[in-house]
C-alpha cells in the first residue's frame, strides 16, 4: 500500500467543493496513484485533468507508467504534451504537461471549458512557470471558472504561503514511508570534483549492495565521472556494474534506461543532476552519493548576465536526496562535505522567479493583459528584474515606449520560447528558405548546452560550421522541430551561413548585447556591460572586429565579463537596423581642468557612445544645475569666500544660537542642502568659477534674513566697536561662537567690565596688547584682570615701557593713546 492512499478518502471528498493542498514526501505515490483515482471521480467524468510536471523526463516516464497501469499505450486515456513533442488523442482524459505548455493553453483559451482539474505536481521546486501558471489559474477561477479545481502537490511546501493564495483550500498531508538512511561524510579534497566522487563510488560499491544514485551539478561533471567509472569497472568488475547518466538534454532513450530497474544479477550506477531529486523514482537505489552541488540559473543584475553557476545545495535538497536511498529498505548516503557544513546549509533555495531573467514572463503577463505586480504570485520580481525585462522587450519591439504590448510582441509570445529567440524566428519568416533554416538551427544551438568539442571556440560561426559537418548531433533534433513549426526544412545541406544573414538574425535576438571595441581591447555592450575575451591574444575574426554580437557571457574575476560566444557584425548593419534607437543628447558636466561648465553633444546606442563633440553650453538651466552640483560636491570652500563673508556667516550663526530657531540656519550642511533656495536665483549666466566667485556674496547671503533681522544683526552683532579712546576695533567672530577683539591695554582704561555683543549676552574675548602690539593678556573678565594679575603686568610693563601710563587702578583711569609726557 502506498502511503498517499490514506489521503485518498479525504481528497475524494474535499476536491468536490474546494481546492486542495497536499504535502507528501517523495515516493509517497502522489504522482502515480492519485491521478488514476481522480480520473474515476464523478466530478471529472466528463472533463479533462491536466497535471503539471516541472521536468520533461518526469512527463514521459509518469505518462508511460500510468498508461501501463491501464493496459493502454501512451496517448489514449493518458497523454502528454511538452515543447516539440506530444502524444494525445481524442480519448485522452489526463494530460501531463510541462508548466510552459499550460501557460500557452491559458493564453489561447482562458476558459479551459473542457478542463475540470489542474494538478500542480512537485510545486516545491518553485519553477518560474509553475508560479505563473498558478497565478493565471487563480485569475481564471475568480473571473470565469469558479468550478475549476486546483490540486497543489508538493514534497515539501511552505503551506502558509500557498494558503495566502488559496485561503479556502483544504490542507492534507501524507507522512510517507521511508527507512532509515545512514549518513557518511566524505569532505572534498583539492582534486577535481569527478575524482572525489569517483573515489566515493568505489568505496560505496565495495561496502554496500544495491544500486547507486550519484548527484552531480551538471552534464560536464556527469560525463567526466562516467568515463572514470567505465574505465575502472570494465577493468576490475567486469560488466555486472552498469553506469547510466541522467540530465535534462540527454537523449530520451538513455534517460529511460537510467530510470529502469537493473537487470537480474547486475548493479546500476546512475549519475544524475537534481532532476532525480524529487521528480522521478528510480527503483533499486540503496546508496546515494551527493556532491552537494547544483547548477543554478541566475541573473547578475550588475552586469546584466544570465548565467549558470554552481552552488551549494540547500538543506531541504540534501534531505530529499538522501531520502532516495531509503525508499524500499534501509540505505546509506555519502555526502562530499563535512557534518559541520551540513548544519550551515541554507534551509531553502530562493525561488526561481527572484533569481532569473523574467523577460519572457513579463511578456506572458502583457499578453494575458496584466502587469506582473497585479498577479497573485507567491513572490513578485524585484524592480531591477522588471526594469531589465522592460528594456529588453522595448529593444525587441515587443512593447512600445509607453510599456504597451505591440502586435509584434504578441507574435513573439506565440512561439513559446524566450522572446530573444522568438524575435530571431519571427525575422526569419520574412526571409527566404536559407534564412528560415539557419534561424531554426541557431535557436536550437543557443538553447542547447555548449558543444563539448568547441568549449574554447568563441566565434559562433565556427559552432555552426561544426554542426553542418556533424548532422547527427543532438542539436539537429531540436532544429528540425523548430523547422516543422515554421514550415521549412532543416538539415546540413539546407544551411547557408552567408545567404542566411547570420548577423542580421542574431541582431534581432540580442540587440542589447551588440558591442563595440574599446581602446583597451575590451568591448562595451549596449546594455552597459563591459566584456572581453578570456584570451585576448588569440586571433579570430570575432576578436578583430570593431563590432560584435555577444550571445553568451559569464562573470569573470575582474570588472569586465568574459565573452564565451560572439559573432562579428558590420557597423553599417548596426546603424541600419537600430538607428531609431539611437539617442541624441547634450550632456553638461563640470570640467575640473577648465573650471567651467562644458557641454558635449552625443549620439549613443544604449551605453555605447557613437559620436560626441564639445559645443557651447547654451542652456542656462543646465548650467545652473551643474554649478549647484559642483558646489554641493566640493563644499562651500569651492566658492573661495573672503573673510568678510565668513564673518557675516559666523555673526548670523551666533545670532541663531542666541536668539533661537526663528533665525535661519547658516551651517554648511544646511546651506548646501538649500542651494536652490538661496543661490540658484543668482546663477543666471554663471557657467564658470571666475564668474561664480565674482558674485556679490554679501548681498546673496543677506537675502536669507528679513529686513528686521538684518538691522538687528548690524546693531547687536557689529563687526566693529569703539574702545575707550573712541577708536574702532575689529571684532572677529569664529565658527564656534566666540567673539574676539585685539586692543592695546591703555585703550581700555576706564572700562570696569568686558565689552559684549548680543545685548550683553555674549562677552567679547579681549586680547590686551602692549604698546608694541604684543599680546599681554587674554580675558573675558576685564574686572577680574584689573583686580588680579594686572599688578604683575603693571610691574613688568613699567620697567619695559616707562614712558607709558600704567595706573594703579586702570578701571577708573583715563584711557589714552599717548605717553605720559603728553597726557
């Protein structure tokens, strides 16, 4: 009895009236038991059931298994659809499809009148298409099909998040069935990954019985490990051990061999990507060897590069992989990392919708008639993702400058591939048979993994030449599917690289990745990314070209990305195809050399500057903006104010400190923040530092004060006061609020206290000078000085300056500017 069978009575009842969320671990039977039972449910007797699977191999294998249970061939009661392949008939009641196919069905027929139930299987994988398809289904249910039922099934699921989208859904859970799995930790060495994995395979084969499932990140590591195993076991273990591979782009016959049980008396080693993590059940597995790595498609927003990068798996994935060894009996799991690392693994990988290029998804939403932000998605893309998607679709002509879907955009969406490649196919349909054939082969090549034999060849043309010489290469299979779709032939004899107009086709797919050679030998892409060849000394037509179209990039260790695949393009073609996207603008900047605003007229294609020349800075508003920016960046020191201006600022700042916040703030931070209010009105015709410094700054700054404040400042915060002799003395105001005055001591006789400003609230710091002008005393307390240390100064000064008057009581003495003889 399968574990999920215990859930059937509740599911049978609840699905009648509401949606259901079912959580069941891998191997519980949810994909193979429940669909057949649901076919017998009276609610769906006259309607179809659609079941979504995230992986093509799961689509075909599940369809085959279910058909076998019914004693029928695939395509009768049970059928399937995926891109480029389908087996359905008029009798088909259960269609197993990939998520992208459901999106197409909904776009073409939103009502889905003949569909009663949609099953989202393996929803925990959070495929970008399953997220989007669920959102569309929810909109269909709300608008026109409240009788449509949804069944969301997952091995592990954040049910709370899904419940927010399906608040009325019934939650069911199957505990599953599993046997204990013993963990063995074998941390990596410095050897290549395939060498480390192979050593653990040898250990496991010798220590355990049964078949082995080995998780590796990608096809390259799988094929390298397979070669090591084949060589070793052929030599030491004869043929009883078979090695199979399992990854997405593998031939389907080889995929089926990998998941079939081993023959009697033989053992099987399956080298797989995470395709075998949850979607498939491989009978006979008793040992799992986990490299702990997976290839994840993500988008580098800084460099605008969609790339496949190798990352450590999550804790959830590690648990699911290990569980593959405990389906039928106790098993063992070898992990190529330490027990400490296991504890530090992230809980879950971020959903694909937050890590990938969403250009295709955004176009899907526009065709649906919504913005992505309006759809009921579990996670919404970031603003960076949306901005990039819009920029790509605008260049492709899928949307216009107002962000509205174009007829061309709707046509691109109908191809069911990335909008870039759809643009390539659409353009080819306007041409002859040569162009159509080349387009089909190009799309197949660009969708496929890199050709192993040409991993170091960066010129796209050479990859096509290789394919023409190798008509049995798997890429031709997909090329022929595209040819069937658009109605042309596709074989090595019908491809003509010259007549097919290769550069023109590529331009329609990668307009934002057209690049021009820079002086430093690297390239500037239209989208702003800098890129270079890994080996710039290598000689090829692509590397010598001034202009290229880059179809594949990867992140390098330095600032520039690494070009992995590109094709030369003539400058005339660039100017001919994209002149409508060229921008004319006059850019205003501040020249540090000339100390003035300079204007440069530029013609640009995205980030590529095509032409530029210096012109007269004739726009006053732009000049004002640049001058203000320069002042803001450099600070007030840039204005080279003389002492009189700084004195005014310090006086006004002291007044604010004493009188209160009703006075304006003259601090540097505030003045810089409010440049538009007090400075910009005076910048008409000012475009250089000389004119700027010649402005009447005293008048400009006074405008921050009311007339009454100006008068009050002049009266109570003067710049000069008279000493006891009637002579004017300069007051020095400092930034810290101090006020100082230098005066000869004899000129202060008769003052019994220190002078002050601000209505007596701020005493003036006096620097009392000798008859020769040298400092004798610094004080704010003149009374205290007369009564205290003056006696010592008097004694010394009488000896040094006997002709001058040094009274015993200076506070009541007559101030004088003369020596005693003339008093």
